[in-house]
């Protein structure tokens, strides 16, 4: 599974725009988000579809989300928001 290329990120641009407004996230490189100094979210492409890896709750390993369709994209945004709200990543 390869990291998402620019053309793939173009397809995901509406999702990226939703993520950019979440408090506590910093987009270091297009499609690669950090919370403070920790990698938090990035995207992959595969013949099976488009995927996002989101840092797990309590700083666990990354969890993979299928973001090929609208339902998966909504789940990703909700999970990212919840993890930012409950994690120490947002605390100073």
C-alpha cells in the first residue's frame, strides 16, 4: 500500500478541507497531519481503495479507515475529532 499521490489527494480534497479546520491539527505536508509533534493522520492508496491511518486512542498504533466512500470519510472525521478531544495531544 503506497502513500497517497497528489492526484489521489485531489480526489480527497473535500475531506482534507474538513480535517484542516479541526482544532489541534497541523498539516505538515499535504494530506499528512500532526497533533503537536506526533504524527496523527495520513493517507494511502491501494487497488482496493483509499485509506487513512489515524493514530489510535491513548496514543496506540494507527487504525486504518476505508475512505473510498462518503460513509468512511464521515467515520474518519468523527473519530479524528473524538481522539483530539479526548487525547493529551491537544493539551499544552
